[in-house]
């Protein structure tokens, strides 16, 4: 049933433009359908439902659509450990460098959750290994803070600046020792 709804909604979303008189009644229905579509899309990424995700990809759905927190499907898939979903999204053109509203990337989410394979895959993209979030933290800082030594080495190999510091003076070296400045 969910798949049938998805197919119909995707078809309606790409269908003809309605006359102005018809738009008034259809607008709220269209918004509701679009909201449900986004929910299906994000849940497919979050839970690794690749069958549903493939329907979105085939329909040309915007893979970089973000939710109210700025999370894209790729960020959700990486954070939730869905390696196959991450790979599908990357292959279909999802932006690996996209940031959520806090400036965090899919790579940062994968590092935080300890998803080492996904993080290494994301490191193979063209994204800046020194991209900073809104707090001025880099992926290397995340790797150090969460004791992800293998990822720290992979970041070093990718050319990440392991001497960078955030606005509070936290550095990779001090974070790795558990010394965290908060103000």
C-alpha cells in the first residue's frame, strides 16, 4: 500500500499544472502529499529501505532535500549505519558535502556513531576533509574526541589538518587526550 501511494504521489507531483481555479482546493492536498513523500523518503534512508529509496531515485526526486533540521537522506543513512543506502545515494548523485543546520556533514555523523566503513567511504568523496561545522569543529576533531583512531589516520592520509583548532582552542591532540574546553 505504501509503495502504491508513493508511486501515485510521485506521478501527481510531476503531473500537469492545474488551472488557477482548481489550485485553491488542490494546494493543501498537494502540500500534504509532498509532506508524506518527504517522510517516506527520509524514513527510507533512516531505516535502509532501499526498495522505496529506489522508487524516489527512479522518479528523479531531489536527493538533497533536507528536513527541518537540515538532515538530508545521506546524512540520515550515514548516521544510522545503512551502508548500502549510503552507497545508493552517492551513486545516484546525493551531495556528500551537504551540511545540516548545525553545519555537520554525513561524515561527521558517521564518525560520531562509529560507522567506520561508512566514514571511510565518505572520505573517498571530493568533500573537504577540513570542513567545519558551525562550532568550528572538523571531522578530525570528531575522530579524536570519539577515539576513532583508524579514522583519524584515514583523515591524515586524506590530507586533513590535524593542527586545526576550534574557537574554544580545542585541537585534535588535546581532544584525543580527553581534554575538552567548553568556555
